C-alpha cells in the first residue's frame, strides 16, 4: 500500500520537473541572448555605438580661397520677376567706363585674342582681326571685323545681365548696374553662336560645351556674384556644386584687366 501510494506522487513530481525544464529551454530559445532574435545590428539600423550614421560620406571642407568655399557663402533665394528688365538698365553697351579711350568690347578683344591686328589711327583701340581660342567650345576662331563676320566672336556676360536683374540687380543703382555690365571679370570673348545658345541662362540651365572649361566658368560666375552681392537659386547652387565637386581646389578668380 505504501509503495502504491508514493508512485503517483513520484510520477507527478517527475512530470512537473520536466515541464519546468521545457519552459526554461523555451525561454532561452527566444530570449535576447539569441542573435537571431535580438535587436537589429548597428549595420541594419544605421547606428554605431548608439549614434545615427549616414550612408553618404560627409562633404569635404572647402579650402579658403576656392570657388567652392565662396559658393557656400552666397545667399540662396528664388528668382525675382524679370519685370522692368532691359539692356538699357545697365547703361550704354560697351561704354568706355575705365576712360582709357577704348570701348569695353575692344578692350576685351585685345585681352582675349592672340594675336590681333589694330586699325591704324584708333589710338590702339579698334581690333580689325585676330585669333580666339574659344573657351566655350575649345575651337580656334578667326575673327575679322565686318558686317557679316564681327558676330562670329561675341563678348559674353558670364553672369547674364537678365540673370543678374532677377537675382538682386533690379534694386541696384544705375552706376552699379553699369559696373557689372563692363567689368572685365564678367566678360569673355567667345564663339558667337554658342553665346547665343546660352541666352540668359544660369548654371542650372546652361554650361559650356567644353567640359574642361566648366570649372573655370562656374568659378567665374561665383566670383562675380560674390563681388556684386547677387544671390543664386537652389538649382543653380546645386549645379555649380556638382561641377566644382570635380575640381574642389578651383581657385576663385580675382578681378582681371
């Protein structure tokens, strides 16, 4: 009788112990210590040591004196209306603003053409012909002054006057607008048809066909906008930044004669 009475109790104890062991094993299978069910890894969540990380590498610091550094300091705003703009708002075309006896167009032709020939009796001003290594196309262009040929080489406003008007110049004095229209820093002798294709576009809508010149081109635009306090649009800033990312050491040009 004693043996029979203890057997059921012993069996019950064994069953309870087995259940407890099974429960402990189940808890280990799904607990935090299991790498397959623990919190996501740092790589999966984009964190390292609890700090958020970015998949994109941080942009390199822009060195002082570079166009990229200057670009980052330009104001970014929307384009103002073109209302009221005309070329005349920037003074007479090719005025002799530096009072050297020669108009601005001929000043730039003498600077950018190599070699060139001057017309006698014009005090060394009027360029009759010359050779241009066009920065926009990398082509060599023969310039010959004449009714049907003068437009083969045009003087481009690197920052178009209409663009300047819509990004701050509409509120300037006449004298300041005249200055940017005749500033050698903002002027280049270039291929005429290519200049016509540019129109009044900024860097977001037009860049020179010659890719090797694009760094110099946008750096010059930044220099002009910085010198005159003009702003850029977000799209323009981004377009310039993309170009300068290929040449982060591009220096900001200074005023040229």
